[in-house]
C-alpha cells in the first residue's frame, strides 16, 4: 500500500525547484553579460582604430604626393579629375593641374571608412 506522501505527489517540478533553477540562470546571465558587452565594446574600438588609421595613412600619402590635404574624402577614393564632385579647395579656387597629375591613389579602400562609424564615402 502507498503511503500518504506517495499518493499526493504529482509528476513535474515543484515551485521551489523552478524558482531555484531560474535563480541560477539569472546569476549566470548576470556574470556573463558584462563579459560579452566588454568584448563587443573592445571589438568596436578596434574597428574604429583601424578605420581611423586607414584614414590617417591615406591622408598622409595624399599630402606627400600632392603637397595638399584632401578637401573631401572622395579625393582619397578616386582621381580628382574623374570625380563627379567639384575639385574646389576648402579655401577657394580649383585644384591645380599639378595636384591632379601628382595624385597616385586611391589612398583608401572603397569599403573604408566603415559606414557603421558614420563616415560617408560618397557612394
């Protein structure tokens, strides 16, 4: 014959078992979430640093070749006389023919700068 405790026991999990399980999961998520978000922020910072480095090198090379700084990012992507944009300098006037002739780019890849960082490439 079954005892009283065995007769009333229903299959499944008790409320306490469910609460303890959820508590353990919540604690694990609490420890894991900061680690994951820290790694994501680090990866974003690395991507931004690489993008800025590519821009820095591109601008430096443009300046070495043409003796002027680019007035637009598009000048790093394509030869100034082939660009749809105007070649007006920031201080006024057109880009000289010697600067156009000295251009040896493209100075940055078309997929850089990273559009997720908010830079427009003119495409």
